[in-house]
């Protein structure tokens, strides 16, 4: 068996560039992702073989990014996608079929039973190509391909180390929505693939600004207030945004997508968790527990409140949820001795649990009339929930808030809460966001979501003053305290705002 490229004269020089992405617009513009595209260019232009792992939650646009990148490169693209719930033989049959389509003009080739033999077929096919032609091997949804006892990882280990890594024209890309799997099996692999991944990209949801660009490209032109409403429901998930229809308001789109029987987001929750986690019911249980605690819940509390089915793998489950982008871990400001806390940060999950799930039965029976959401979002419950959802949005736009306030990246960012014991005659205090700066200042940010500019009246001024007093007392800080307002629709100037607020961050600043 020869694993060196044949002379160009012996190749099928008339073999066309195989493009498995036929039907997509070659002029498709990738929104945002500038850092990722720069990284991909470095990966592609490297003078040696490279191994890239790209991961991120489902629906985030990983496949689209790699497809569009490949379309613009003069290379052979071998793109194979794992089959959800497919067994070993089905995975191999699918992989073999793509080898035939890519390298042999659709001809059938013999189906093997072991991955080592399949990769031998792949390597032999690549060796028949011109020796100046780059090849992008794109294994999409690799976790689905790696069935139990399939020894796929061992086969990748062998062929990468023995053959592919010594060919400078091979660029190997693996992708997966189960981020924790990619991290454990590849990036942090302790075996033969240890330190073999040369590039990694974590793909995150769109920011508000990128979401706006995406919608404008679709012909959906909404003002920033309308955009924020959509973002608080579906976050910056490209596939969700792709279902937004032009000519409809944010509320009309939410009504259509979330509260109708065939609405794309009405049944997305269960599909999402089932596609990501084998024991999805356990992950859903943890998500629900965390969702009940707006300001975060301690890991120790989760241990007490979770069912026995979670067992001794709580930390692993939480890490999987965090890797998938549903939750984030944090240590409250000056609370290091009290351990790690978790809060829910996925906008769609927050919205689903609060608004869709309680009426999912009616949605499936089509008992909900068109316009259901238009009436619900006018109530007090929406106003309260929107405030919490807006906080989640702000946590994802910390860099924009820093920029507006001229706070450098060296400042410690956090939140803080003090809940007095029942026996204590003291006031509690909750601080949404703070920046402990290097210049002797702590900036405390009040995050507010209101339909109109926020008004600081006498009662609110007293609340702010109390927060500052409790914070100073409990943290024993001697630093200067500045209070700023992060208000979606600005701040109305009053005698109290002039006295207490040093700066204001508005929605436009987040964009």
C-alpha cells in the first residue's frame, strides 16, 4: 500500500473541483466572524498540514462558516457529516459514499467494516490527486460519527500521526455541536491525539450588531428596540434569526415562531437537548433548577436539589451545559470561599421555560389564536421577565459596555449580592454588574429595561444609595464608587439622576 502522491501525469487531471456545496450562492457574505475568518486563512495558508477543531452550540453556523470558506478556496473539499443516531455500519456506508462522490465522480466503492480500512480508501483516493492540490478534509458532526466501540478516534489518531500530518497540502477540519465531546476527545486528548489539534475555534452566537447585519442582509429592517425584543427571545443564533420574516414586527414574529403549532421555536427546546445530550432529561433538570434562580445558584445548592439520577456526575453535566453555551459559571465578587455559582444565559431557553412551555399543550392543540403574544407582552410579568432577559443580553456585551465607559480590560468584572440573615436587622443589596478598576474606582452598573427612558425618582434614589452603602460596608472597600446606568431606552434627567449617576449606557452603545 503506497501513501505517497502519484506524479501529476498519472492523475485524473480532468477531475473537476468537487464542490459538495452546489446550490449555495457563491457570493454569500459571511456576517461577522472576522476573527474566525482570519484564523481560517492562517490555517489554510500554513506551509504544513494542520488540524482544526471547531465547536459551538447547535444552530450556531459552524457548517455554514466552513462551507463558505471552502467555496472561496481553490481546493478539493471532502465534506462528510455524521448521521444522528446512525450505527457503525450506517456511518461507514455514508462516509464511503462521499468518498465515491468526491474522488470518483459518484462511482460506488467497496464498503468496509472498520474505520482503519475506510481511511485507507480515503488516503488512496487523495494520493491520486495532483500533488499541488490542497485538500480540505471536513468531518462534520464528528461526535455523531463516533459510535460506541467504533474505534473512530483511534483510527483518526493513526492516520493523522502516520500519514496526513506529513502532507503539507492536507487541511483537516473536525466539527461538532457537542462541544464537551470535542474538548474531551480531541483538544484535551491524553492519548495519541495529545497536542495534535493545531487550531481551534469556538463559535459563539452573534452579537446584537451582527444580528442586525444578518437581518438587514435578509431584507428585515427593524429598529434597535424591535431588534432587542427579538434578541431577548432567540439570542444571536443564526438559524433562529433566519426564520424572522420581513414586514412583521418583533412581536408578530415571536407570535408566529413561538406560539403556533408549526412555529419553528415552539418545539425547538426538546429537539435541541435530545440532539446534544444522550441523557438529555438530566441536563434539562439542571437547566430548570438554574432557571429558577435569576441571580445564580451555588453548585452546593444544585447538589442538594438535583435528583439521584444526576448522581456523582454533577460537575461533568454542568460543564457540558456550559460548554454548550446554555449556562455560565461565575464566582460572585469577593465570594471566592463560597464556591462556584451558575446562571442561565441562553436567551431562547430562558424564554421557552417562562413563556412557551406553560402553554405548549394549547399550542399543539392549536388553541392559541394569532396575536396571543401581542396581548401577553403588555402585562407586568413580561416587564419583570424582560428586565432579567436584558441583564443576560448585557452580560454578553460586556466589552461594548466597557468601551462606552472607557474602562480597560484589566478591570475585574463581576456581580455582587448580599442577603441578610433573618435574625439581622439589615437591608440586602443586589448589584447587577460592577467593574473593580485599577485606578482606585469601582463602577457599579444598574441594568434597567423599560419601554421609556428610565426615571430615577425619590424611591429609586434611596434604593441606589442603599446599595452603595451596603456594598461599602460589606466589602470594606475604600475605593471611590461610581454608579452608572445601563438602560435600554436611556435615562430621563432628574435631580436624582444628576446626583447619583455618572454615566449612561444605552441600547445603541451595545450595538
